[in-house]
């Protein structure tokens, strides 16, 4: 793994009205079968992993197993103005903040990934 920190972080504005300032703190390069874990300050158990594979990435833990056990739920959302889809990870107990964010950004909650029944989904990728 290689990490290049940006000092100072690059600041830029996003959001429906440009009201959110993000800080780009750096870049991580992973070789195949390397993993990084992201954690919050609120709870030691709230985390998700990103794993590099030869074909691309596992972008998170299992959406209906490990991720919920680690205090996060994956939500599929649509930005209504641009018809773009996003996967957001919502911390346990932060559902009100999540809904407020969707409302402020003109986004629609399409579903919780851990509520899908895996047995009803296609057995193989095309």
C-alpha cells in the first residue's frame, strides 16, 4: 500500500448549493489483495473495508452481513437532478441525519441493501 498525504488538504465545495466543503486528504494505492479499513471516531466498531483485487475492488464488506455488524447500512440512492446512483453507508442511529441529507441534496432513498433477499437475485453475473 502507498499513501500520499496532501499537505495541506485540497478543499473544494460540493452539494446541491455548494454548501458542503470537502477536504481531499490524500491518495491510497493498493496492490491486489491489499485492504484498508476506514473507521469513525464515534465507535471503534463502526468500519468498512476496501480490498483491491486483480479485477478491481471489493468496495465494502458484505452488505447484509459484516457491514451491518460493524454499525453501517448500505443505502442505494438517486440524485434526482442528475439521475446518478450512489451507495451511501449510514451509521446506526444516524438515520435522521441521513434523511435530512437526502432532502437537502435532492436525493431519493431507493432501498437498503441488507433488506434484499439474496435468494431472489440472479445466480450468476452476465
